[in-house]
C-alpha cells in the first residue's frame, strides 16, 4: 500500500518525490549528483495530483497520475520538506515528459 502524504495539491499542481540520479563511469564507479555538479533534480515520481485546471466552466483533467516517473523543468517549482521528507510542488505545465519503463 502506498504511503499517504500530508499534501493535497490544488488545481493543476503535482507533488513529486525527487529521484536522485547517479552517473556511472565506464569502469563502474558511481558518481552521485552531489559530486557530479548538478544543482537541482530533474526527475521525480508523482505522489499526488490535483484535480485539474478550469478553462471557463470546463475542468481540464490531469495527464499525469500517481506513480508516474517524470522529467521536469529545472526551474519553476517549489521545494517543501514535511516530516523530514523533501517534496517538489509544481504545475503540470512544468513537467516535460513521462518516463516509460521498457
């Protein structure tokens, strides 16, 4: 069962749990983000989704769903820390792609 998070996003906002990516050298050495020089995460897992955004009187449904792994813009999001866990809150328009596992 998925852990409930203490955030309920409004409108077209999405809550992500950042995924730390690692670089692996040809010899198999793992270089974490903290050393590789990346300043902000670009990948996350969707943990909560708002109801959508209204256009006039019509609700535009969300494209992403809980459990999707997504790539998002480096800028235009807010980081929040609740109960020691970091989350990212952003508008769905700042999500660039859904990562499909093969």
